[in-house]
């Protein structure tokens, strides 16, 4: 008998289904009985609440009639001079309540209004001598007059969840009779408010027991009994269209039904379990044992305890399945070996890929010995994106292939006598790495220089030269505690140092480089810390005119850190720009200078301009000008007094946004100066096209054009700027010769250590006194 025949005679599905159907039928019958029983209990409780409300309403009617028929209210209205008339009605109220209910003291309130809706009488059985008319009681009276009815009854739940019943009646205050409908507007109003204590208690009990939803409703007063218990509701009339609606949620019945289902499920499980034990014996003997043997062989095969599946001569399904697995395993093994090789090989370059590098490196570190050295050269191809963008990805792929070929040749030449673990790998994109074992420093240096020489004068591919260079970092294991991640971090740091140093060069990891990196990390962390601005301060550098008199001041930022000491601007400002913190710093400096405007004007009345340096990245910002306008308005700064200096590198950003921001800044009353002119790569004419007011020659440019052979060029450059209506400021004047030279060629202003260093405001005042005396004594005027 084959496998299909044996399994087809087993009745487990039929038995399980029969148990499930039986349990379901029993559950439906019990469920209907349970719900009907709960509905009957609820109807009895609702009937009792309805009867209680009727008793309360009867008391309200009787109390109102006793006031009208017993002349108590008439005496109150007539005998206005009797100071005890309210006490008579108060005692009547208390005795009425005592006759109505001796066991409880429900709250009772009487309100009488005249035809102008003014309170004639307000009584209530409370201990509060300052009790006021409740808004609900007043609203019940107003509703009677608005609806033009003689009487009405309504109710509501107060803030404590107590049910308050209101009985309203219109009366003629002269006759104490019911007025005709046309005279409702001139009639008096009586409202009796009564707390239905027993009803409130009963409703709370129902709400707690059944988790019911209780609220007012204006639906029909007929009880709603849905056929589905998920929407069972009851209505308790309060008078008129108002009623209390009590809705029982369907999930109330879940707990008893869950218990019922649990009992039925347990009984079904026990029954099925007994049947299953018998069937398990049959299935194990005739079905699962052959499959288990095959499964065991597959497990041993996967754990490499077996090299193949045993051949089965059986002609049933298990035998045929075993033979098919044997054939499939042979093919999968061949396919796995091929895919394993491809998964660790870069298809484009033919080099091993990142996965192969990680496996090889981990293997080396797993058997690492402090007497041996593991070295890594990290190679990043510079300008590769430019190659892809300009020449296309096909050329880029050929370039990467040529780079890989050169790396292989360098490795084979430099490490031919060494461990087979040495080799070149492509990590991703334009990033490559060379891994070497037991290579000395000279061999590593020769390999790095060999790689670098491949790119001298560009990389030649298929008789065409491409402007490609590489940045190469080198690192080796320093101690037995050096891990793979630390080694890769070190070589990555060295590579970025090579790239930062100008590309197409080699940088080796060292403790000095690590310290510099840690310092930059500490600086970055300090910039991001909350108290960073508290450590900043401003210095002021004098700028003189052609007569060497103080005419302008440049504001310079300085940072003295509590933990790092003095941090130069050329160290922390580029870092702040790279992490996006420049905007915060610029706005802090601008605000501090704005605060000092009046001080600057009073202390230095001869100063025409105050210059503030801002990051060139601000000209690509869409929010900087708005923030600047807010500060300018807040401190009411003088138009034209401040100059914003931006470096020449701003010309490489979004030109449309740059022009827009420059024009908006000038529209706010600020002047624009191009700082560090001569350090970038922008043409002179391009710079002159920008909406600027002044150009500041960088100190490096000053040194070059100060040479005798470049003086005529300097004159032409200054003249060109003046023709464009620009002021020319020479920075970095350090000698008297430079001072005389740039005065002679027409520079408008000069600044530098020859005149004065950056100073605090107090020291700048002292410098001004000294400088003025020196001018007067030497009569040094050009």
C-alpha cells in the first residue's frame, strides 16, 4: 500500500470537524439562553426605575398643588412685609419631603419668577446660605415661556452624576391660576427641581454592572429591544419628549460567553487528544518514519556529517523522493560553489569585493600575532564623478578597470615574495583597498608610490588621458590590541587627510594625525554644546584711510574654550560651516555687534563703517536675510553703518539665490564687501558683476603683488575695481613699504598688523589715543 493510500484512510480531519461542529451547536444554544435570561433581569430593573421616577414626578405635582391650593404661595406674594414668610415655605418644603421619603433626603429646590423673569422666591433644602439658582433650573423656566406651554417636565444629570427632575408650571401671580396661552409672556413661572436619588443609584448600579452607556435622548419612549444583543437599549421617560436612554454594550456578554467557549474548547481538545494519540501511532508507523529517515539524512548532509543521500530502492513516494533529492543536491552543490565564487568577486574589475576583503581580514585577525604586521592601503579615486558626468558611465567603467589592473600589477611587484593573503580589493564605487601581511614600511611605501605613479599626468585608458588622481591612506596594526575596525578607521582617517591635503598624495596614519582628528571631534562637540556661545567674544581691528586715520572697524570672532583653550578662527569656523552651525554663529555675532552700535558710535565718532564677517554659505540660505531683517528691526540699526563681508568662494553657489540674497541685504541698508579676494578661482570680471560695495585684497594677494614686477598689475587691478565704483581695502599690511605702496596705487583703505591687531573695545580706545598722537607728532599724512 503506497503513501497516498495509507494517509487517505486516516480520519483525523473528519473527527476534528465533527467535534468542532458539535461544540459550535452547543455554544449557540447556551448563548441564546444566557442572553435571554439577562434581558429578563434588565427589564425588571428598568420597570422598577420607571416606577421610581413616576413617584418622584407625583411628589413634584403634589408639592406644586400644595403651594397653590393651600394659599402658602398666595400669602408669600401678598404679605411682603413679613420677614418670616420664606421660613414658612421652607418648613413646608421640609415637611413635604419628610412625608415623601423618610429614608432619604433628596435635594429639592423651588424657583418662582415674575413676568420679567426676575426671581421672586428661591428655596432649597441645602445647608448653603448663599445658594444660587442653578442654570439648569432657570433654563427649564425659560423653555416654558419660549415654548408657550402651561407646564413641562424634563431632567438632566448634574456634574456628580445625579439625576435632577424639573417640573415647570406657568401661573397668573394674581389669581394663582393657570393663564391662557396668549398670556404666557406675562405670567409667572414656577420650577421645582428634585434629585431622584434612588433612580441615580439604580442607574449607577446598572452602569457598573453592565458597563452601560446612560444619556438623555429625545427618541420615542417605547423600549427598544434589538434582536441582536450588541445593540440592546431601554428608554425611561422623564416627561415630554425627554427620556433617559440606557444602552448595554455587546461586549458585556463576552465574559460568560468566553467561559462557555473555554469549557467547550477544553472538552473538544481532550476528546481530540485521545483520538490523536491513536492516530499518531498509526501515522508514525506507516507515514512519518520513512520521511524521518530521509529528513535525518538531509540534516547530516547540511551539517557536513554526510556527503550524499543514501540511494533508496523503494518504489513508493518516499523512495522516489529520496532519489530526486539526491539528484537535486548534486546540482545545487555545483551551483553553490559557482555562486560562492561570484559573490566574492567584483564583476566589473575582476578584483575580490568587500565581502571577500572582510572574510580575508577577519581570518587574519582571528590568527593575529603581535609579532606580525597587517597593513592596509585605502585608495579613493578623485574626480571620478566628473569622469562619469562628462564622459559617461561606460568610460567610467573602463577607468575603474584600468585602476584595478594597475593595483594588481603594483601588488604583484611589491609583494610577490610575501604571503598569499596580500592583494587588492574593490570595496565599492571608486574605493579600493590593498591588504598586506608581514610587509615592512619600505615595501608599503614602494607599493603606495607605485600606485600613485599610475596617475601622474592623468590616467591613460585606450589611448585617451583622463584627469583622474587618487588619495591614498596607509595604516598598519600598532599593537596586539588593534582590531580590524580600529585599523579600518585609522586608514580611513589617513585617506581623508590625503584628500584634504590636496589629493593625489599619500598620508600615513600616525598619533599626530589621530590627535588632530580627536581635537576636531572635540571642537565639533563643543560647537554643538548648549553653552558654546558663552565662550565666544568679539575683537575689533582698525582700518585706516589714505591719511592713516581710523575710518572703519572690522569685527572679528574669537573663542576661548574652557576645555580646549584658545581655538583659532581658521580652525573652528570651517568646521562649523561643514556641520551646518555657521548660521547660529553668524547671527550671534551680528546681534552682539548690533547691541554695541551706540557704544561704537560714541567711542569712535570718526568710524564710517563697521564690518562683520559672515559665512559665504549664508548667501545660499533662504532664511538668513529674514533673520537679519528681524535683528535689524529689533535693534533699530542705522542704515549704511554696517558692512557684511563674504568670502570670494560664495561665487560657486546657486547664482540665482546668491544674487537675490545680496540685493535683499543691500535693500535692508547694509553694504557688501567681498573678502579674501585673490584666494579663489573666480575671474575678476565675474566678481565685479556682483552687487558689492567694496573688495578686500587677501594678504596672500598683497604679498604677490607687492613684488616689484607685479606693481603695474596691482595698479591696474585697483583701477578696475574703482571704475566699477568699488572701494578697495588692502588686508594684511605688515610693513611700511606695503603701506606706502598700496597708498600710492590708490587703495581706499588699509588694515593689518602694521597699524593694529584685533583688540577689545577698551584696548581699541587706547590704541586710538596712541595712534592719533603718533600721527600728530610725525605729521604723517600722505
